[in-house]
C-alpha cells in the first residue's frame, strides 16, 4: 500500500495544496487520487482548473517546475472522471482496485487518444492539446 493512503482525503488534499505533503509520497497513484478527490468535491470542470493550480504550485515549491505537463494534467483528470462515471466505489482505494489500469496501464490508456507522444511534448507542457484519435466523454 502506498504511503499517501496513511492520510485522509482531506489531509492529503490540504497538505498538497499547502505544499507540505512529502514529495516522495506524491506518486502517479497519488496524482490520480488528487484528481478523484477534486472531481468528487467539485465536479470535473472545476476539478480540471483546481488541480492545474494545485500541481503548478506544488511542482514549483519542490523545484520540479519542468515536470509539469498541462495536457497530461487535464487528460489524467478526464480519465479519472471517465472511470468514476462507471464506478461503484465511494472511495479512492476501492476505485483504484476497481480500475487498476489507471495505475498499471496509464500510458497505454492515454496513447489510445493521441497519435503523438504527449508525455514528451514541449507544447503539451504549456497548453492543452486536444486528443486527435479518441475524444474524452
């Protein structure tokens, strides 16, 4: 079990927003959890805006500003929302067990929407690039 699960959703989000969360526990799964929390609390449209601000502040605080990718941030939120709409789970721990491909096969999931590599695109880091193969619902 990942370390971020030692924190409640509220504590996890607060620590992340206040840049007091240990960066070592902010894994890919923790990023997905942040999206899940934001979507649960604010809806997908507001979550997309909020998580961008949260992530930009966090990566700047920890000195990893170059790792931020706007397209990837929005796409991850859209992917989490897609699976939340199919989910029977009422908490993230059950949700990620229900849809493990978000954690274990994320790059392939995202690659099914794009004919180019958004993970290494300089343009994708600074602006949202719409999917050119398969749109998000």
